[in-house]
C-alpha cells in the first residue's frame, strides 16, 4: 500500500466500513443496516431468553480465524460470553491446535474441531481476510453439514469462496490486511453491541 497520511488512512477505512457488502446464502444483497439486523438476530437467538422457547439444547457460538482473525474471534467470544451470557468457543487453544496440526496437517484443524463440537442450531462464525484459507473453508463445510447457521467475514477478492458459504456474509472490498482486519473487528463489535442494546430494550425478536 502506498504511503498514507493518518487522515487519508482513516477516511479510507471509514469508506470501506460504510461500503461493506452483505449477502445472504443465495447471494441476494442486503443493505449494511439490514445485514447487521440479521446478524444481530442470529446472536440474539442464542441468548437465555431466546433459549427458553427453543427446541434445541444449549445452542452456542463457535468461532474460527487464523492469525489476526484469530485475535478478532477471541475478542468476539469474550463479548458474547461476558456481555451477552452466550456460550461461545474459539478453536485456537494452542495445545489442541498444535496437536492436530502436527499429526494431521494444519488444513484439517478447524474441521476436526467442528466435527467434534458443532450441533444443529449452533452459530458458526468464520473470519478470514482472504476468504480462501483451506482450514476455514473445510470447517465451514463441516459446520453447515451439521445444521449450523453460518456467518462469515471476508475481504480481498470479491469472488473469494468463503463469501458464498454463509447464511449471511460480510465482505470488505480491500486487499490490505490492516483495513480488512480493522473493518471486520468494527463490524463484529457493532453486531455484539447492537445485540446487547436490543436485549436491554427488550427487543430480542425483530
């Protein structure tokens, strides 16, 4: 990326955030407001009040990402658990992650954990800047086959495969890691903040 001044950097970041593209599982476009409404509803479906009328036993959020995206999903897990009281797991616990990678290859690690933990009614959140990481794509396939709802965040190429795999997909149109990762974190933070706000206002169902 060419040298930028702080003002132009943050201006560009704002443009990318407000221009984030959202699509459904069939590729149909949503406005950013509509997409965030749908994502918030996915989160709120896992809250204690929603579970009281749910036929599914203890649905949870499962979150995956590599590198900087792993840090993002760990932050989201923290907000889901602490702020919203939602059971949530990340698949980046080092001993298990390294054992699976050492024995079976890193491309299999998230899929194996999805096969172990994913259940119908769970929400599977996948974050990948490129949208092309093999271990992410394989895990999403496994989660979908087990009846999970899938929420994805990607960037880089507009035709990246992850963008077509979720029930709801957020895409940031940049090939610069810094912009994509910060935008993903902001989008995810709005999602959890909005869920908390709606719950506080007694608006758990839209």
